[in-house]
C-alpha cells in the first residue's frame, strides 16, 4: 500500500495504488491551508503523518474519504476529533471546512 502526497491532480496509477489498501475508497488527510492532500493506506493518521513531514500543521489537516467509483467525498475520521477547534466528533462540523476539504479533494481527483 502506498500513500501519495498530492499537490496536483492524481494520475490513474496513483489512484490505483491508493485504492490497494481498501479497494473501494481512499483515506485522505487534507491540508486546507496549503491545498494539498495525502491519500492511501489504512488509516487517516498515516496520511496525516505524510503531511506533517512535508511541513503541514495539525490545525490545518482534516480527514476525509474519497470513492472514485461514485465521486463521493465523506468527512468522517478519527483525526477530526479536536475539541480545541470545536470539533468534538469524527465528522467535520464546520461547513466551511467541509466545503474547503471537498473542493481540494475534487480538484485533486476529478
């Protein structure tokens, strides 16, 4: 399983590699400030670490999933639980953050 750091549109080969872990969808960590994402693997936290190593700050990283077959973006991940940012559950609560995450994911995958 391979985690890709995406700064531009994902290639079909990258998408295939990111799908290896879960087959039908891709776990993602999205940096809403930098407009980049890391995808693949079994855990959002693995993707989050890739972004940290690239210089992202945790306050800017949110977890999401993307299903290439349906083009569906979902916003539920353990890394989204952060009471200090008023997000007390796994689902991204702030509609503006959700909108930004979805916009970045769609730019990188569609």
